[in-house]
C-alpha cells in the first residue's frame, strides 16, 4: 500500500490564486501542475498518495461567527476517519487565526495548534503505526494585506501575530511530539499579502519533498 499523506489546511492548501495572471488557467485556483500538494505528489512519486484537505478560511480551533464549520477541531475526527489509513498528517493552518474578530494572540493560536494535534493523535486512523504529524507554520503575512480588499475584514494585528507564530508552533510540536517545518520564505503575492504565488507553491513543495521521506521511515 502507498504511504498516505493527508494535507490539512486553508486556502493555501486548497490552492487559492489571488492573481489570475500568476495562474496558468487564469482562474481563482492554481491547477494540478501548480499547487504544492500536487507538486509534492509528483516529487515523491508512485510510492506515495498525497491527499488535499484545504478550505479557505479554515482555522485551528477557533469558530468564526461569520462562517460556519471553519475550525478544524470540530471536523478533524470525520476528516481523518474518511481518509484512513494515514501515514503522515501535514497541518498548515494559522493565517486565518490571526483575524482581529477572533480575538486571540499568537500564544493562543499556538495552544490551539497543540490542541488540534492532540485531537488528531487520539483518532484511530493510523493503522498499526503511531500518530505521525508535521506542523507547518505558514509564512508571515505581508503589509500588502492591510491595503487590500481583504484587509478590513481581517482586521488589525494580523501581521504581528503571524510573525510570532513560528516560536509558538515549534513549542507545540515539542509538547506533542510532532514534527515542525517553518514555511517562512515561501513567496506570498503582493496583492493581498497572504496567499502563495505559483513560485511559493513550488518552494513549499520542494521543502516538503526533502523533509517528508525522512518522516516516513
């Protein structure tokens, strides 16, 4: 059986494209030749199965009063069971948690990630192996977000909180026994400042392709 990797995330896992000129198909989603999940599948090859679970707006554990079913915590049991058996769960969340209306700081987002990981570890979806989870901290939000159309609903303080996340996510990984990867440096676009470019997707895929095989030995 192939090694099964489930990628749980938000719009940057779904493949949202904020700049149609950056997408081969000129639509709002990068295609299968551009998304990091698909590029990871190609890089790893036939012995692996990479599955996408990306939802725009998704948070770790915090409910959003404006949108329903956005917190991963409330759906992770069903997601993991529907995709079992899972050999590696990659979680890349946190950008949406910085929204002002959710009212949490970076430390609380880190605790939210810890809680989410512990919930995932408790689900019987790992076959005969033990829970195997990689926390990926998304790149920090760029100042362009505040000047974009999405800046007002995101609110204030997002940039600062996103810059503080790596330290808290690293701590969450240490506390739970999860793996950790900082995606800082993977390119965000200059339109809304918080979505990967086509190049950013490729950069993230390369980093993961280097890291993942060693997590599945």
